[in-house]
């Protein structure tokens, strides 16, 4: 991550959230009208119909197009990892980034199948965030600078952005953020992540509780929750989501950590994630609770919990299928098919 990003403040981020563009109702209505004329019973393609209309509404064009999907994976390290909250050490983040770059990870294979452009963004991996059980993970300038960096993942011509993350201990961070944002008990949000044993799970729950206790301001302001309890990859994902909204690029969110980053924006404005869909339901128990809190239903439920944007990359093919059916199917009039019984 470059240190040359322009200085940004939370006030500027809040102003951006307040002024996000809304849906293109004309494009959405055109999609709905065409859907009613296609050669099939009404509603028979289920959520594919919803996806086609969503794509048109947020791309601001009808029919929607999907020739240029991008998968953006943000990688960051967490100081709280030193508390033994993960089954793997923090150096695995660096090793997995190298694996992404060498084409050896699951997300590489899924991107190839989806014909998606994969970009991996390293976020100062040699310098983890501070241990949030002792105070804030990041300073405001640091957090905002990282959000600005994440915004750069949205380049001209990208037609769908699938977001993911890599970072040992980031499910601990996600659980702490969710506890601050939505309340409940630490155990409600905390799962086994990379596969920790019972003792590791107890340490993880304790770290989540300690983090929220050490950062009371995180309960009062979603951006403080991001700064105090999140990580660099969370901040970058939040920035990418905002930039996508401004650029009219629909977004697929991956699993628990990615959705937790997005939830910061939902708490700032309940309409801020209308251009986003959750790609899949993670096995992490907090993810189902989180999706209920933000009013999202996942596209897929395959028992996955890998992270690295894998579920979002996989869901690109679902979106492609929806767009292709909507644009390519004949209407009843085109096909000479009777609509009368």
C-alpha cells in the first residue's frame, strides 16, 4: 500500500455516504418490463430475474452487460493474531498472497472459470494493525488513507466488482466489529475461523469481548468501529464499495469478514449497500446473523468458509447467467408463443 494517498477524514467519508447516487429507476423499470415479456412463466427463473433487474438498476443501463468482471482481494495483517485466535500464524497472510500471485489458490481457479480479472492488493503486511484489545487498531488518518486506497480498485470499464479478503485473525476482527455495530454477546458472532480448537475459540471470544470493552467509542459510530476493531483490508473493502456506488458498478460481497466491512456503511446509511449482493453464506455462524441484520440473502450456500473472495468469484457465473438469460431470451412476440390459455 502506498503512503502517498491524499489525506482524507471521516467527515469527508460521511459526506460521501450522504451523497451517494441512488438507483436508476428507468433502467430498472425497463428490465422489469422486458422480464414480463420473456418466454417463460412469470417468476420461473426465481432470483435470476431479481439479479438481472439489480444489475440494470445499478449499472444504470438496460440491458445490463457483464463482459468485464473484476475480483479484488485485499490482504492485511492484524495485531490481535498474536493472542492465539487463529489456527495459523500471521506470516501465512504473506505466503497466501504469494500463492495468489503464482496462480495456486482456489480464487485463481474460480476467476479463470468466470473469466474474471483478479487483482490482489497487499496492505502493509509487514506492519500489522495494533492489538485492538489494548486500544484502537488504527488511527483515523491511517484508516481513511486505506479506504482511499481501496477506492482505486474501481477502474473505468469494470462492470461487476467481486470483493474478498485475506488476513489471519480477520474473523476475530469481524466478530468484534459486529458486536460493536449490532450488539448481542461475543459468542454470538465468534466462530472457529480457520479451524481453532475449543481453547482457541475461548481465547477468540475473550479477545472480541476485550476489544469492544477497550474501544467504547466503537459502539457509537460505525467508522469508529472500523478504525478501532477492523483492519486494513476491512477499510479498503469499505472504500471500494463506496467507489463502486459512485461509478455505478454492482458489487458482490464474499463471506463474513467482507460483509462485516460492508456493514459499517449500512450502519452509516441503510441504503449504502443497495448496489451490493452477498455472494454466499459462510459457515461462520456470525455471517447468518449479520446478513439478517443488514437485510441480505446470499446467492449461494455451499458450506464454504475459505475467504479470499472465493464465494464472490464463484457467484460471478450466477450473475452472468442472469444477465445472459435476460438479454438473450426471446419475448413471446418474438417467438410467436401464445400467452393465452
